[in-house]
């Protein structure tokens, strides 16, 4: 992940140094065409979701930074009931959203008991267009987010960012890589992952069917990350794929920054 970390560090240098206790960036979520399935283990159901940074001038979040949904566009959870049928509900405060890989990915966790209380045997989360995440306020923050700042970056500037995101030809690559990341088990190790098995889990996804260029690039990433390459040796299969996913969204983020202007 050195290349991604270097890019993030460079972005921070461009933005100007800030104290570590300053509030981190507001994030824009990448919309999903269908619910992303949650994987349940040890009472917690979770999945990764793609994000970009909306604020060039603020620091990147560290892993585990807690975020909350902005009011403008709310996430939904679709629960598949054991007896058949589905129910869709707003994703409420029972879910925990945290930064996962700098500003390019968040992890959303939902207690399995919450899904069971809705009569569910499985669940997935849908991300609408214009969804944004705001870091939770921390006592003693020397540079907190202002109400005006939040309103701007989750409102008109978020709408403008969506235009630049949707124009990025690499966004389908990031979307499909995110599906791949959620298809790789957490206990996959450097030498246990099988590239063909991983691809089989996502080959029928909409991005895989309708975006041939993205499909070829993602297949190449899977080959790289399931063979004896340096990135796999250092980071393992999931970490290697996460590195490539982050690099794509770093480029998208830079395009958004450029579009919004240096004042963003």
C-alpha cells in the first residue's frame, strides 16, 4: 500500500500541514446499483464500501475513524426474510461506519441480532447517489467541522462532485474491485486464495457484464493478487486488491478536487 499511502501523504502536503486532532475529511460514497451483501460472523454483519474525499484541505481519516450519515441521502438495508420476501428499512444508528483504508473505503457493521429482529436471514446495504459521510465530532478538536462546511460539502458541492465522479471512466473498475473485496474471505491468506474462485463469485455482477474494460482490468488485478507477486507477498490477497482499489479511487478523488477547484 506504499504507493497509495505516498499519494495520500502528497495530497496532505499539497493541502498544507494540519494538527492530527483536526477533524478529518467528509467523504462521498460511491452509489451501488444493488444492495451489497453483508457477511455475518461472530454476531456482526459487515461489508466494505467505496468512498472518495470531498475536502482536499482536511486531513485523511485513520482506520477506525467513526463516521455518520449525512442527512441529505440516507443508506438503506434490505433484509431477506427467512420465510420469503424482503423488507427495506433505513440504515439507522444501530450500524457502525468506520474509515477502513484512508478515504477510499469504509466498513459498515450491523449487529446480526438487528437483522434477526427484522425476521431476516440475510441483509444487504444500498448506497444512493449523493450519499455522504461526516466524521463524528471529537471533544477537544482544534479544527472542528462547521455547520456551514457540512452543509456545503454534503449539499451543493457534493452534487458537483457526483458529476465528476460519474464522468470518470475508471469508476466501474473501483465498483467491481469493491465487489471483489467483499467476495474475498477475511481469513484468505497469501497462499490460499484462488483467482478463478474469486472471479467466479463476481463474474455475474452488473459491472462485470456491462463494462468489458473494467472486467479485464479487474481480472488482471485478481491474477496479480493471487500469484506470487511482491504485492501479494507483502499484503496478502485482500490487501493487494485493496491497494489497487485505493489507487483507482485516489485518481477519482483528484479529478473531483480539480473539478471543485483549489478552494474546496
